[in-house]
């Protein structure tokens, strides 16, 4: 199911983003135990983009407050997400973080891949924020059992944080931890070394997104404009606009297409003409999303 979902997500990202440039693509085929350490500028969209690039299953550490509702918790666990709690969500939840770190170490020991956002918070900025200690604690749990997973650093940067047509730069690199992390001092030294290298991998572009108003633009505009305004109202004052917008479009856009197709069939337009026209429209995608 995850493989099929990833294919749909990649197709959706192709429509949502003008470009996703990935540096060191060969690392996407890495097998074996893998800890991916990334910055966190754009909420869940960061996890969606990074996870969809790798050619394997990725487990994510995600903010614990989104797991409070039972149906949310069920869905997020299906997507391989592990809750991690912050002090702002309440002291009563902090003890649950032991599970997150132990579970992450267990997955790594079983040769799985785990993605963690080392800043522990999300701000809509490409500037790297101070690190939390969760990543080092996961490695400490691994090292205490003489298990040393591979480490990738993933620097992700956006040219804007609101709406379609964005250009994303994802820079990957390896990180070698030469000594075991067993003490608080060694956790600090690890964070300092990662901060220095990850900072060099965050490369935002200065290009301003621009949408060309061609046939594909006008075909999607009524639906997109309605969804944009709805999501903007619901997420105002938060960092969730892009991720919620992507999620709503991901689930509702196919319904929009079905409605359009059904309406065209009701006025007796032949199916070959309908589907042929839609294909021609989507071929205009590269012209609609200009990156200059």
C-alpha cells in the first residue's frame, strides 16, 4: 500500500511543485539501517517530499499533538509515523517520548530507515534553528547496543511557503559519526558537528514562482482558488498552510476531475475527446509553472 501511495504522492508533487531538485540522488537507493536527519521549514510537506524521494519505506517522527484523535492516530501509524512530544504539548506526554526513541532505535536495528527533524520545531524559514536532543538520544540508544546505522543529512529549502509552483532544493549527504554517543557531552558535540554540515546543505533559490495563465491554469483556477482560500482561513497564523493545502488537493483534486468528466459526458461529449483534451491540458504543466 505504501508503494502505491508513494506513486500517487510523486504525481501530486509533480503538479504541486514547479521543480524538486535533488543533489546526490544516488543516496536515495541506500539500503540497510539508515537515520535521515533533516531541517524542518515547511511542516509535513518536508516529510512528504523527502520520504517520496527515497526508494524505500521511511518511518517519520512527527509532532505528537496530531495523534490525539483516534482516527488521526490510526491513519498516521499506517503512514509509518511515530509520535514525539514537546513540552508545549504538556508535561504529561513527555514520558511517551521514551517509546519514540526506543522504537526508532528498534527500527534501525531491524535495518529500516527513520527520518527525524533535528530542530524539533517548524518555522517557515530556510534558516537552521537550534537543535533538540532527540536525534542524539536515538543514536545513543543504538550505540549502547553496539549498533551504528548509516546517517544521511537532508537539507531542504523552498523559494516560498505558500501555494503551488514552488521550487524545492533537496541536498543530501552522508555523515560519519566516528565515536559512540554515550554521554551528554558527546550528544552536544554530535549536534554541533551536524549543525555545521547541515547548514551548508540548505540552499534556497532566489527564483520567484510565476504561473503562466494558459488553458491548464484556467481549467484548475476555480477549484484551486476555492481550496486556497479555505485552507488559508483554517491555517492562518500557523506553519501548516502548504502541507494542509497539499493534503486537501491530494484527496479532492481527483474528485474535481471526476465531476468535470461526468458533466462533459452528460452533454454527450465522446470519452476519447474528453480524455484526450485532459491529457493535452496536463502536457501544458511545464509551461504553466515557470521557475523564473
